[in-house]
C-alpha cells in the first residue's frame, strides 16, 4: 500500500514500483495532475516539435507466431507480400519531398540470408537516392549481431525492438514457449543493438489479457533501467485470427486501454525526460485523435504510413487498424492541421534524433 498522494509522488526525483502503481491507478483530477506534469517536462526538455517518420510496412512475412499478432506465421488468412525495391525507394523519395526527416522500415521477422542481403542493399540504395538526407529506422525483429552491424554500416541509425512485456511470465502467455520466442534472446537483442551503436527503441503493449498494473509499473522501470533512447508503446488490440482472442473477455474496455496508454506515456515522459516517444497507430485505432492526445502528454514522434496503398490491407497486426485511403499528401495536410491545432509544430527536414542518445554520448566523452 502506498500512502503518498499523487502530488507528493510527482515532486520526487525517482519513482518506486509502488509509486508507479499509484500513478497508474490515478483517477479524475489526479490524472490531470500527471498529464500536466508530463506536458511541463516535455516543454522544458524537448519543446513542442513533433517529428514525422514515414513508415513503410516492407513485408508481412514472418517466421514467428506471437499469440496476439494478425500476421503471425500460423495465420493462413493473410496473403503475404514484400514491397519491391523500386517502391521502397519511391516511398523514400516521397518522404523526403514531404519534408519528413526520417523513414521507418518495418516488417515481420525473417532471418534468411536473402532477407538480410535485401535490406542491406535497400539501405544503401535509399541513402544514395535521397542524398543521405533521411534518418533511417529499422523495425525488423531479432537478428544476429553480425546482421545488426551490417545494417548499421549500410546506413541505418535507429532500431525499434519492443520487449512487448518485461515480465517473463506474462511474455510467455503472449508467445509460444520455445526457442524461436525466447524472452532472453529478445532482451539480449536489445542490448546488442545498443552495443552496435543504434539509437535503440523498445516498448510494450498495454491492456493485455492477464496484465496488471504491477506488470506495467515493471515495464516502466525496465525501460528506464535498460536506458532506451526511444519508446513506442500502445494499446493491445485483439485480432480474431489469433490464439489470444480467446481471452477477449478479460480485456479492459477500449477506452480504459486508451486511458492507461496515455498514463503510461505521461509517466514515462516524467521518468525519461529527453527520450523520443512515439504516438502509436494503435492509439489512433481506438480513437481518431488519440495520437494528438498522446502528443499533449509527452509523445513527440508520429509515424505516418507511406506503405504503397495496395499492400496496406495485408498488414493487419490487429483488427480495425486504421487503413488510410487518402493519398499521402492529403493525409499529410490534415495531420499538419491537427498538430498545429494542439499548439505543436512539425520538425521539418530534420532527423529528430533522440536527445537522450546525444546526451549519453556527450556524457561519455566528458
Ligand atoms: N495489438 C497491438 N499491437 C500489436 N502489435 C502486434 N500485434 C498487436 C496487437 N494485436 C505490435 C507489437 C509489435 C509491433 C510491430 O506491433 O508490439 O512489436
Ligand atoms: Fe511476427 Fe512481429 Fe507479429 Fe510477432 S509481432 S508475429 S514477430 S510480425
């Protein structure tokens, strides 16, 4: 039991597990206090700029069978695609034209030699065709150290690899308990990415079946302890073609998952003042303006989808995922208006690198 009030906790430098559970259980005006504090920290440390990363969902082929994911290998209702090199390069050029400083290349997890070679070749081509102006983030799952190094040397600077849940027991309720889905391997992959030199991002899903506030408090401490530079975390959204769907009845309502996700973003911003935090697409699936809400309470990154239209409906990680039918420019104009309407500004033509990463590097040199 924590006898401290939210006001008392928010004045502290560090939060204990119990403090975090109290913050995560906040209701009504107490939530507002947390959100206000997060907005203040954000303004002070990173300002009101929102950086955009054009997201290309490169392939939905995956060797894994995560129990929550719509494109898991075992789902035969998905037709599998890989975007061609030309299309990726077109997308990259378009991202640059729109003034987005960065792109994200995401796909299911493949470890074949061909896949590793293809990505390496693509990275070199993208950089060349965009005059080395784009920041490139990869989100391509667990790979060997050698692969991570090759892709880093080919010009990727950032890598996202979510831990999904930092509690091994819950992790194995979300993944088959076998060598392909080892918690330990995933954790080590995150550490390898940091060692290789990437700006490294991780994150978790929020509002999962079997998940408690204790788990989420531990997730926040985990992200702080491993000292990530970037975080992407959002609500879990059920998918009927997955084994986890069976536990749908255990889920908090979508509104509760949204509120919990916003609390997680806000609390993390207070804990990790200079990292990049994404306002995720899963948030938007629950409520059209939820990403803007996340920006107001601490997030500073949005990843607009620039996957060629014809593939978008095949990348359903979860049900009702927002499939934007607008062309990228119409979508962009609306997004710019929405961002301005909440008093923020788009950081055009800038990489929007993690300040945390820079600060860590500077501290090491001093
Ligand atoms: N609901 C929410 N997020 C999901 N992801 C995969 N499936 C789901 C789902 N059903 C997230 C995972 C993964 C990222 C690419 O998408 O966190 O790391
Ligand atoms: Fe594959 Fe990623 Fe989905 Fe797991 S979450 S099944 S690794 S695409």
